[in-house]
C-alpha cells in the first residue's frame, strides 16, 4: 500500500513538472486566470476533479485481480 502511494505521489510530481518544463508560459497564463476565478468556481472544479480521481482509482482497483 505505501509503495503504491509513493508511486502515485511521484507520478503527480512528474506530471506537474512536465507542464512547467514544457509550457511555462501557458502555466503562467493559467495561474493568472485562476486569480480571476471565484473561490466558489474553483471549489466546484476541485470537487469534480476529486470525484473523477476517486472514480478512476475505483475503476483501476476493480479491474485488478484479488
């Protein structure tokens, strides 16, 4: 379990790092857009992303043999 968690966190860091390394200008624009977005809208987006992530994890764990 802990190996999986460390792997997942490492993958998040790799994906985040790729976006900053490959398209730093777009990331700066995205950050500026986030500053203008309301807290309520960000909360809704975050909740939707959280739900999608839980769903993907559930799908992955359901397809793994016991």
